[in-house]
């Protein structure tokens, strides 16, 4: 082949190669999308992601199928998603536990700031400390006093090791010079069941407990948020003199190196879904605080969260 023809062929090949991602993004999605959720069925993360998935699927013209992969504070789901193709057909719910666990656990090999593509943040978890309605602990002061004077260590449940509720509870235990026994479960509903059953003395958990407090089965003693949770009269830890606020992330991410146009489509679809009455109702039911951040802002938020919590996480990692 003549040099000029070779050059022409090479040019066409380069143009075609560059055009493929654009066409792929324009036609996306052509088949169902899988949304991996790192907690078991029935909790706030699962239920509210299903609400989002239904609306996003309607917007994009393809179903968004939720696939539950619980374990390790949702880190197992992220370990799975980073190995998938970055074509937009495999995405994941990204929760705080999966972000913080990369520092806390030596077994976690991913880095959310490098191995994931942020798509959108949709809400923040709101965490509280709870006891059964028949518990002798009427206030957080009662629980702290018992923790400091108890002949046996008090036990508490959460939805897993490395979750914000676990880390904040342990930080509080340090501040009050108490040693609590942590009982980690795979989901919020399991942690709640353990408390109701009497397997643990109290619970530190995201607000799947809202209906149980409203119907009188559980008592909310305090919250790990900046402000009191709307509709509940429990004080923040800050009000009680402990300068602690749990980190909080509920977002959507995909494998690294996703096409920017596909990310934009997903970001916009999740934004619209997060504004629907159905999602707002789900957030109210489970005590989530809607808080949308676009892909770029979400990426910065992830880095800031890791930066501010890494010193504490390393303390726990060293203890392990």
C-alpha cells in the first residue's frame, strides 16, 4: 500500500476509535443496568436505592436492577464493582462504611478516590443511639453512667464494622472511658432485631429505627448529627458535651474511567429521581437527609471525608 493511502487509513482508524465512546454514550443504555447495594434487603440503603432505581430506569428506558451484596460494612460490594467494566452497566451504592473501611481494614485493597468514578450523592445517613422501650436507660446520661460503672461491659449492635455508627460509638467510648462490646450485623434490620430481641444492651445505627421509635418499641437517646433529627426530640452528642458528628455518605459510583457523558446521564437521572415524592417519602420513612451532590462535588466530598477521618481510623486499625 502506498504511504499516502497508509496515512489516510491510519487517520480514519483514529477517527473511528475516537468516535466509538461518543456513539456509545449517545446510545446508552442499550440493556439493563445493575445497581449493586452493599447491605441486605429491607434497610434504608436497600429500599431507598430501589426507589431511585425504579425512577432512573423509567428515565433511561432500561430497567435498573438492584443486586444485594452485603458484608464488611458494604465494602464487599465496592470490591466487586471496581472489577467490572466501566461501561455504565454496573454501578454501586456507595456508603460511608465502604469509604472508611479502606483505611480501617488491611484486607481492603481499593481506594475510592482512584478506583471509582463518582456519579452522584443523594443523601446523608442520620445515626442515633437507641435502647428498647423497657430499658432502664431513659437518657444518654443513664447509658453513659452505666457504661462507666457496670461490672460487665455493655454490648451494642450496628450494621457492620467500619460503619460511621460503629466508629463514632467507639470514639464516644474513648471519650467516656468505657469499653463497649461491638456486635456487628450485615444490615440495619438485623441490628434492630438484635436489640428488640434483647441480644444487646443498646444500638448505634442509621435511622432504619424511625418506625420503631414512632410505634414505641424503641427509645432514641441521642443522635450523631450536627442538628437534631427533624421530628425527634433527642439531643445531639454536641449538645451533651461530646464534639462528635458521624461522617455520612449515601451516593452512587461506578468503576474507574467511566465515560464522562455516561456519568452525566446517570448523574442527571439520579438527581431527578432524588427529587421525586417517592424518594422523599422513603427518606422520611428511614430518617435519611436528602443531600444531592453532582459527580464533581461528590468526588471532592469523598476526599475531604477520608482526609478528616483517616487519623482516627488509623488508631482503630492499629488496635486491630
